[in-house]
């Protein structure tokens, strides 16, 4: 199962988030919860080579993926997604995709009525984080995404349970940050 998010894992969690469609970037702000990072904050964090490496667990088993900012475009960035092994060594060919900053922001446009946002410390294999946790509760799934305000970009931790009661269903998709490089500059 390949998935997407934040253009991120070149749309790392996109298929995973298909059940929670992102609102268009131009959607009225009242219809979705405030995103963890605005398009402007994402653009300001741009550094060539900025890389996140994630451990991803799905029904297909575990895997690792690295997402790297490669180059700035007129309105966004070219993201490179690369399957890697546990040590970060590339496996296969990288995939590149241009993404507008507004499109990256829109990946975290969850319905306001279904979303709660709380401050919560969390740990990943990369370390301890002061995080914002978004919990999105729908009739068919519970999604949790943790964002570290010090690392603008994709969630540092992500879990989705394919039923409305996360306490009774284990996460069917899990992603955690295992390594981060700030890039050049």
C-alpha cells in the first residue's frame, strides 16, 4: 500500500487520507480546523536538502521512506520521495513531485467539526517533541497526527484506525519520524 501526505512522503498519506479528503486550499477557513502550518510557514522553512525519514507500518508490513525538499519552484517545492532501508540507504528509484505550498498546507485541512487540537508531548524514534496533536473523528475512522512546531512540514507521528472507536481498533496505518536533517543554509 503506497500512501501520501504533505506531498510529503510524496503525498505520503494521500491514499490513507482518502477517507478524510483535504479541503481545497481556497476553502473558507471556518470549514476546517486551523492547519498546523500555513503555506507561508512551510515556505519560510524551505532549505534545499531538508529531509524527513519515516518508519511506516501498514497491513502490507513495515517500510521506510525519506522525503526531501529538492528545489524551490515559483509557488512551492519539488519533493523527492525515496524508499529506504532502516539505515536510510536508498532502495529503488526516487520519485519527484512539484507541490505548491498551498497544496501542502491543504493536506492538513481537516473538517473543523470532526477535529480536536491539543498540545501534547510525544516521542518518536527521532526523539521527544512538544507537539500539537490533531484527532479527526469520523463515522468510519479515527486519525491522529502529531506536528512539532519546531519542524514545519509533515506530521512527526501519524496513526489511523479504520473504525470510529480507536480504543477498540488498533491503528491500521502508523508513521513515525526516525531521522531529520535540516538541509543546507
